[in-house]
C-alpha cells in the first residue's frame, strides 16, 4: 500500500487489519483482548475494521503488548533548530495558523 496516496479510511482499515493479525498471532479472541483492554468485544471488532478512537486503539495496543511500537509508528518529534532560534529557546506550544486583519479593526467610540 502506498501511504502517501491512500485515503484516511484506507489507512484506518490497514491499521485495523494489522491489529487483527497481531491478535491472531498471539492466539487471542476478540473477547480476550476486550477483557484485557477493559472494553467491549464489539469495540475490538470495530477497531479491527478501522473504526476506533485513539484511546481505544491505545488500550488494544496495551492489551496486545504492542505499545513499544508507538515510537515506530510516530517517532518523537524534536524541535527544529530553525524553530528553536525563532522562539529564542522557548518551546512552541501551538501552531500560528492564518491571520486575518479583522483583529486590527479600530474601535468605534
């Protein structure tokens, strides 16, 4: 699968398929994973279809003992030297976004 051209739905389904295969590789039923994760079996089923919230996915990864894979999935992002210089050593807290001139309206007295 080419990840750069795949849709979000296709990627979610791929992750669900991988969760299912990890469960099968550990010889666990959906009910067993659900019990380990503290969720309903239907929630595991939905996750394996690629329809799960992030906290549910993490609970399933924990139940399957796969949390160490998170660093491979999304490596920790370091602050770029350019951003560090721009912020003069302050850690960035949020993105700046697009600015409009609406904030600069003069008040009418």
